């Protein structure tokens, strides 16, 4: 079957087309062929604000969805001009009702539906939560319009589960992904989420712990902003932390120690707001006592701060995840989410699993699949294909069946 997947949970507009066969709702061997996986990033749009603004992100999704869809269909050899003149005023009226809250999107979608014929697609998968609700609704309404107009079933997908199940994709660089032994402990860590999840089987999960305030990715972003490094913070801090401070000749080194919030608590929860506050005050003190007019001094201290910030976050993530894996006798640890792209995080997890003879199978996605993308939505849609919703004759009834939920829980 061919699956068209749409992902708009935050600031990346992702559309993928996946060909899949085999497998079952509970897992099993499945053959996947990626026909396209297109992502339109909004980083440059939000960079000057140091974070994602939902209203602005929503507008960008409205602008990006149709061009990204065209590119994905073209790359998959599924884009064909419609010569039948099948687009009637009745269908145009239905599209207008579905997209009544997305007028800018309707302006782009209507000419597309007039020009191109229905592609050879069997299922549409759409992320309906969790995430930024204004962004989610754009994708959901877009998917509804395509589903209704093309008469293709649609399946709603949980964004957190997608970060876990993308690891079932068999790619050459993803060693061991067919050996996901269950039960597994999944660490899903990004700009909006930090959760430890017990995975018993596909579709059966239990959230063991999560952040009580800021997510780890948000802490990276705020820390980078405090240090004047820009946005997004995670990749910038990781790159800076990887630099060798010895290469900068300077004697004015400082001792930097940051807290590891909740690292010794008996639960699996996280808290990063305190770390963010500590970073602010430590940085403020250093600026008052160090020679920041000297460029080499400033660079050296930024490197030291980046190393300590990164390690503080890794220490907490590592200890909590390993504790959960031990307590629940997990056979695998699965990493997912944007922060899982951090090379030092992966390295330290791998070191533990290999050197401590833990017998834990460590699984993580390729770097470009750690961040939000349509392909992870497609894979999850495939495993939940039995939950598909078929467009009905009643437009109102069909529209009520799928809604965006910014606080959707995995279960």
C-alpha cells in the first residue's frame, strides 16, 4: 500500500510518501520503500525571535503544504495532470467548508486539485497531536480536504508514537532496527517533549515519567539565548561543546558547575526550569568577573559553559532512562525526538550499553529522522491502518471524526 503522510505539529512542514507491505498491527517484519520525504523548515523564520511563534508557524504551514505536496508527489512519480475536468462547483464548495479556517491554504489547494488527478495513494496519515494546536489544525484540515476530495481513507497519528516507530524503518545506516526486542524503554526528547515511555508492543504504551516544566530541547534553546548563541540552541551548543578549549590560548579559565535537577529522585520525572535559571545566574556572574572584552576569553568561557550545559542535560536523561530500563527489565532502549540527534548523547548511551554488558539493545533513528518529518507519520499510520476513517457522504459527520489535540497523550 502507498501512504501519504502529513506532519505539521510544530514548525516543520513534512510530507512523505511510503510504500509498505507485510507487518501487522503489533509489529512483525514489514518492507518499507521510501518514495519521498520532504521537509520545509521554518528555522530562518523564527530565528530572530529565538523560538517558535504558533501563529507565525501556522501561516508558514498554509504557504508550504501545497508546494511540499507537489514536490513529494513529483519525486514519487505520482503527479499527473487531470484532463477530465472533474473539479465541480459542488466539490469546490465542500473544500471551502473544510478549509473555512484556512483561507490562504484554500487559495493554493483549489488550483492544485483542479490541475492534478487523484494520485495512486491508499491511505492518508495525519499527525493530530500532541503539538502546537494552531499548527496541527492546518495539517488536519489539509488532510481532511484531500481525503474527502480524493475519497481516500485517513488515519490520525500520535506524534510521540511516531518518534518511536520511525525506528522500525529499515535503512542501511540504522543498524539493529529489526532487532527491537520488547519490552522497550523509549526516551522521546525534543523542544516540546521529554518523556520516558514503556513500550510493551506497538500501540501499547505507558508513560513512566515526563518533564514537570520545560522540555530538554527548550532548555537547550533558552541556554543558547542566554549565552547569545542564537536559535535553535541544541545544535549550536553541541557544536560549541565539541570544540577543544585548549586550542584557545587563555589563562583566565573559570570553574563552572551546574545542577542536575531531579537526578536522584526515585521517579522518572524531569525538571529543566531550575537548570535554565542556574545557567542564567552563573552566566551573569561570569560576565561580571571575567574579561569579556577579550575575544579569546569569551570564546573559552562559552565553550566551557556549552560543555557543562550539555553534560548536565545528558546526565539526567541517561540516569533516568537507564533506571527505568533496569526497573522494568527492558530489552531495548529507543531514542527519538530532535534532541536524540545530539551526538554526545548517543555516544554516552552507546558506551553504557556496550561497555557495561547491560545486554540492552540501543536503537536510534538516522539524524534527519530524529527531527519532525512526514516519514515517521507514515510508518505509524501503516501500523495503525486498521483505525482508518473512510470519508462519508455526510461532510459534517466526517469532519467531526478527526480533530487536532495539542495535549494528546500516548497510550
